[in-house]
C-alpha cells in the first residue's frame, strides 16, 4: 500500500512540475489533450489543480486509514481473506460425494477441537472403486494402512471441497492410485466455526495426525493450493507447480516461495519448481487438466519413498 501511494504521489508531482514548466501544453502527454488555461498567465485552470489536490488527498487518507480499519473491523478483513461464505457450487449435498461421481468416496466429520466439526471426504484409489461399494467408515479407515500413498488436500480461500477443479484433482490423484483426504476448514462448506489463521492450522494438523494414527507404513503427502500453501520452516521435500498465466497468485510469488524454501532447506535437491506455460490457459485452478501431471506426481512421490 505504501508503494502504491508513493507512485501515485510521484506521478502527480511530475504532472504538477510539468504544469509550471510548460503552461497549457503540459498535460497533453498525460491526459491526451490540452489542459485549460486562463489565457493570460500560462497556468492551468484552478479547477484542474483543485481536482489534482483532492485526488492526492483521497489517496493519502486511504493509505493512512487502512491500518486503523484492519484493527477496528477485523471481520471485514477476514471476509476479504476467507471467502468461506461463498459456498459454491450451489445446491450440492456435501455428505453425498457420489452425487459428483465420486462413488468410491466416504464423507465423514472430524472434531478438531471443542465445538469444531470438519467435513472431510476420503477417496480410495480408483482401482478399489468396486470393492468400496457399500463399505462403511471403518473399512475406509482400515484401508489407510495398506501401504498406499495418502494425499491430504488443502484447498484455497473460497468455495468448498465440491468445487469442480477440486473434484477434478481428487479424480486425478485417485486414478494414479492414491488415497485422497479433502477437508473443508472450519467455516467452509459444512464445517462449523469461523476461519482464522490459527484455526485453519489447527484443523490441518488435526487431520494430518488423524491420518498418521491410521496410516501405518503408508506415505502421507500434503497437497496445498493457493491459501493451502506456505511453509517458511518446512524441512520436507517440496514440489511447486504453478501456471505462468495465474493472475490471482502471479508466478513471481511462486518464485519467491521457491527461494524461501530453498533457503530453509539449505539444499536445492529438496525443492523443485515446475512452471506451466501460459499458452495452456490453466490460470489459477486448471493444473489438474495437464496430461503430464500424473507422471510429475508419480515421480515426486517416488522420491519420498523411504
């Protein structure tokens, strides 16, 4: 915010200097036309200067007031960060994943702490879909210890686990041969409570510990997207996948994350980044469509095997 204000002020000050130096021709380059002149002194009209001053005042007021707004109205800021009220897709019964053709998936609710119930889907490998028909929650939980890799999917800041791109990714991971557990954080989907940074971390750690308690020797991998990523003190192997045409989280931010992770790991071999060409049109949510993604994931998971 400071940088933006600084740039606006610089541009405005350049404009004002031009006014003094070049009379009524001063704004041709910036406004696309001649500015008004009083016809005698060579200075622009007082009306134009009035608008410039007021514009600068508004920018500076916004710059100064934002920190106070964040303190006085934290709920407003929370809704800007977490779009949990937008429960898309609409009219979907999250307790019935089979309605979305995830017919080898069970829905369950886990209690991460007092008063917080988390909606979670557990999808078994696609190869087990026939065996999974009619099975209860106990069968699904027991299947976690069969030595097959398990992916915990942490989604972004809006919608629910039923969003089309999330369901698409679950299908890809299941088709590769992995278990997938996808949760809605507190306040999202059919999970209770309100989202906070601490709360989302608590929910994620609870699900991870719940899975580890049932996974035996099975490998457990975290898959985070958008809000679900971030890791300054992480020491595990890391794979970063990012589309060059992602306009929500620009690729330079992924590059920064890559550099931070490299610094934390102290080893280039522990961190890998794969960009996807902007010509593919994947944007923020479309990486699951890439035909090479299954091979990329298999290769990475293979490096994690003990």
